[in-house]
């Protein structure tokens, strides 16, 4: 499918959230930012909703000998219980309480 125009080439490419945030604030253009970072900046405006293309899987692994260690098990249980909430908050789908 042809768009009818050639999209502009990226001006900046970075893997750092802080660099993206500073670039957007300086007027370079648009950047996908985690909602908790962007919410702290009153001069930014959300122009797109959550983008499924920017959702990445991650893996939480542990050595099998650590599986039954209480502090390690407690951490894993906590992460598993909270991961959906964290993912929704980072994407902006869930509304976080204002501080």
C-alpha cells in the first residue's frame, strides 16, 4: 500500500528514555514515552494512545537452586502478581492516582 508520500527519515535515534524525553521537549518531534515519565511534564501532550507494537515480552529467570529460597520466591511471587498492573500503568491504559 502506498502512502502517497515518503515519510521523513528519523532525525534522532536513541534507546534512552531520558534522551527521548529531552528531544521531544526541545521540539525535535514525537517519541513513544512511558506514561509515568510523560505525566510529569506539563508541557507534553499525548497524541497517540497505547501502541501494541511497542509491547515487548520480558522474561524473569532464576537459577533452579534459588527456586525454593524464601526471599527469591517472595520476589518472584510479587512480580508475577503485580506485572499486569505495572504494564497497564506504563502503557497508560490504567489510570494512576495523581500525587
